[in-house]
């Protein structure tokens, strides 16, 4: 038996635009993309940037926090792995 996924994390368009502005992104459009995974709600900030927001569950938030710490450390150590 599979459990239902936690709610997707809603982010208002104004908030997405503020995030884009803060990082100097020229996002002509911001929008939520279709769900493709279980951990994150995915938003497009223009054509070139994707923003992943963990779903509203403590496990998903902790996992995103760990990823935010580990990925830069791995890249600094020379790991350039790309799944794509």
C-alpha cells in the first residue's frame, strides 16, 4: 500500500518573481511545472532556471537541506556528475 504524497508547496507568482529579481534573473515568465517526482514542487523562472521547492513534509525538507549542503561540497571536490 502506498501512502499519499504530501501537498505540493504553493508559491505565489509574486514570490517567484521576487526570487528571480533577487538573483538577477530576467524571468519573462514564472510558472509551476507538471509534477514529475515525489520530493519537489517544480517552478520555471523564465526559460533557463528551475526552482525546486520540497513538498510540505519534514522528511522532504530535511533531504533538500542536505542536498543543498552536499552538492556544493561535491562540486568543490571536483565531482561534475550529471545524470542528463
